[in-house]
């Protein structure tokens, strides 16, 4: 269990709330984030059904559910959306997700879609409360067809969903990536098999090119900081993945993962 302040001034915080224990989400540990300014905050990828109670209890160290002004879903996967019906009960805020996933979310048993806001393909500015001047950025096909990121210009942290996600061995529990070369074995197979194409990567790199980025915060595995930020982006630029590698018969040149 984690509760790490990635950025912390008196008024503004970017917090990694929890990393689920192995076994809870099919053994893939996931990250949930809280961005807050003064007495208001937003939750980024609040997680699957199994982690919801502990994410809530960690969040209560900082905010009451009524102070949550928005919930953000980077994409439609169950390790992100699975706990949402409970979050909708304890909060009253809007939920942001790519517009293309709006029609699928009711299949999670979400009956009332009136609190959902479909984010347009090009992204949008997101100011859920004073001091939270966030930007929602497109990251489509990485890996989801409707993937969106959140950039916080105060902390200079970008939340990237599954981009940068690591499949860490159960006995490795580092909070940060400082040395990218030693981290590469934990991300390479996932990115080659799950990320859709190098073209999608290049589009995303263009999208984020003008941003000052101090940390890359993914939905799984440690947070990139320092030189590892640039090293990761440089590696990604030339990565062949997904349909770049796929061969007839659904084969890939090697078994990734
Ligand atoms: Fe995913
Ligand atoms: Fe994920």
C-alpha cells in the first residue's frame, strides 16, 4: 500500500494514493492518483472493484468525498472502471472519459450516465476547481482507441494511463524509475504487444512536445523522474509495436509477455 506525495506545496499536491497488492487485480498492481489544490481534488483512474475501499481510505487522509470535483478515466479497462459504481455513490462529481467509451460504460452496471462527460478526441482544458488548471490530452491507440492523459502544469506531472506501464515482479516495489536501462525489461514486452503502432506513438509525442514534464505517472508500476523521463520518451520514439509487428495468422515475431 502506498501514499506518496509526488509533488507537495502547501496548496497543491499530486499524490499516488495506493498500489494494489498482488492478486487483487489479477496480480497486476495498479496506481491511483489524487491531484488537489486547497480543499478540492480530482481522482485519476480510481481503479478496479477490489482496490476501491483502500483507495477511499487513503483518500480520506486528504479529502472528504464531497471535495472530489472530478473523476478521470484514462480508458475503458476494468482495472480502471471496475470500482466506479461505488465511487459514484460516495461522490457527486462528474466523470470524464473519452467520448467513444460512453456507450460501453453502462455494461459495467452503471445505470445513470448523466454525470459522465465525453471528452472530445482532441482533448480539452479541465478546470474542476480554482487552482486546478489541468489539460486533458489525447493519447489514442496507446493502447486504447480512446485513451486520454492529464497534465498538471503546476506539478509538471503527466498522468499517462498505460503508457509507461510496467509489469513488475512481485518482489520489486520501487516507487520511482531513476535508471531507465534497468527498468526497460519490465516495460518492453507490454509496450510491444499492447501499444497499437509507432504512428500512434509519434502523434502522442507531438502532442506532449511543448510540455515541461518532471514526472511521468503511469497506471501501473513506478513513476518516471529525472533523466528517466527523457530516456523513456526517446526509447518510445522508435519503438515498433502492435500492428507494426503483427504477422498473418495473428502471430508476432516473438511472444511478448
Ligand atoms: Fe489498459
Ligand atoms: Fe492498465
